């Protein structure tokens, strides 16, 4: 009987850096807010879960409202500066 030869094991080293996960944008968070709202309207949550779902919905909504207000404030300042320069 012929002895089966094993191929030498070759260690392959990955020269690629670990993949950086894709970030979540404000638009993504807005979509999540809509998903939670739609899921609650369709009855996807049990009664005992509603307080937790509602709490995170309120936090996310408050955050997105705050960011939108801040962005509007920055836009107004930039527009005011551009108008002053003209």
C-alpha cells in the first residue's frame, strides 16, 4: 500500500485590517423610529413590552429632535454669515 502524503500546511496570514463596521446615520435612526412605530401599530409587541418599547422610542425621538434642532441652528448661522458677507 502506498502511503498517502500530506500536503504541507501553509499558514496564510491576512494582511487586511479588520473590517470596520458600517456606521449608523441619523437617517438610519429615523428609519428605526418608524419601524418601531409601525411594529407597535401592527401589534408586534406584547403589553408587558410596551413600556420598554415606548421608553426607547421616546429617547430616540428626543435625540433625533435635538439633532434636527441643532442642525437647523447651524444652518441658520451659516446662512446669516453668508448674507452678512454679501
